[in-house]
């Protein structure tokens, strides 16, 4: 394994600050995290909604851990019950300069455990990063906006980053990648939640091959004075995307209960347009509607299907159509 010297600032980083968890992730199962920038934020974005303190954007890490130190810390946790080893950072993990070597080293010892990275997508324009991510079992790419003006407002990127170049590489990557690809969109009130931006996002998403598209909003105190949108608004936005897209409402924290009465036909029509989880049902359906849902599940009209750690309700006919395609 390549020996890479730690810079003096990071020599004192403790192993337990590199590895965190396992955490029971609603979307990815039991996740063991690797923080590739444990000392402080190093990121090519300074997103309005980030839970980390504001910081100037960078295009490379200046304080770096060695591959050996990361692997040594990881090996102490590999006997724990974990589904995924998640590469993340106080900032952007793809800025880690030895990412390719690290992924190779993890793949050599992980056995059946899946590997996952949580990235803002910007570094896909770097061929080395692009090829490194192809080696992972799962990749989560963020794509909050496609309009240059909205992208700059919400994600506050490094001056060298252009959204058109990112989108092109995300499209290419989604076609070439053979693992599970997740796209995440985080909505901020008054910025990327407009019908115009949603229509542009929809057009771009239709050009991708994604396992799942997660819609979320601000769940933690943000770096800047911005607000998220309500669960009801997220649900309304989800309905605006093409029904062929694998949309999932990922944000549940602080979701308000907005239960309504639905008829049998309305339930079937709603689930036909957008499959819902049990959490969605609890938030959206009143008691009578839940009883109706239970009845049509017993009748076999509606089916519960597990997909990438999440269970969805959808019309049984939809499942039969997918199997026959």
C-alpha cells in the first residue's frame, strides 16, 4: 500500500474521528462512515443549507490523511454488523487526493460489505475521480439545480465549477456505472422549488439512469438564513416529476402531519402516480383512508415492495407490468 505522509496539522487526528457509526441509515442500511476531512470543512461548495459553518470554497484538500491511517482505523470496525462503508467528509470527499488508492484498499478488505460515496457531483469532471467512482458499489450524487443562476445561489460553488459540465458528466456516469446510483435533490424555499426549476430538473433526470431519486429539504440548522419546505410541498413537487422516475421523498424530520381522506379510487390513482412508503401513509392518510388501504392490500390490488432498504406501496398491476417488460 502506498505510504503517504500526513501534513503536520493532521498528524494528531485520532482514529475515532476518522470512523463514525455504524448509523442506521433509512436509505442505505447500517452505515459505517469514513470522514476524509475530520479536522475541518474542505469543500468546493459552500451550500446555503449546509449544517457545517460557512467556509471559503477550495478546489483541493490542503490537510490530508494517509491511506494507511484510514485503512488502519477502518479495520478495527470491519467485524461490526454493517451494510455499507460510506465515504463522506466535512466537505466534499472527492477532493481527497488519494481517493483511487483508498477505494482499491477498501475493496481489498471489505468482503461482502458495499461501498458508498456521498458526493456533490462536481468532481466527476475530473477523469481520475470519475474512474475511481466506477469502482464503488453505490454512488449518491447531489443535483440541487440545473439552471446556472439557481445553482450558484443554492450551492455557492468554487468559481471553476460550471453546472453544465457537471450535468454532462452525471449523464455519462449514469450510463456507464454498473452499481446502484442515487440522485439527491435538496429543496430550499424560494430557490429550486419553483415550477420552472422543477421542470428543468425533470428534463435532466429523464436523461439519467438512476436506481432512486431522493427528494429532501433542510433537516438540520443551516449555515445561512434559509428555510426548507414542508413535507406537503415535497409531496406536491414529487407529483410534478414524470411518473417513470424512481422518486422517493427522503426527508421525514420535522414533517408535519397533514392527513386527508382518500377514496379507494384516489388511493389507487395516487399510488399509481407515485408509490408511497409507510411513513408517507402515516403523514398523508387519515384513519379511514388507512383502513381502505389495508383492505385493498388484502384484496391484492395494492402490493408492498421492498426496494433498496425502503418498502413502497404500489398497484399490483404496476409490478406485473414491470416484470413483463
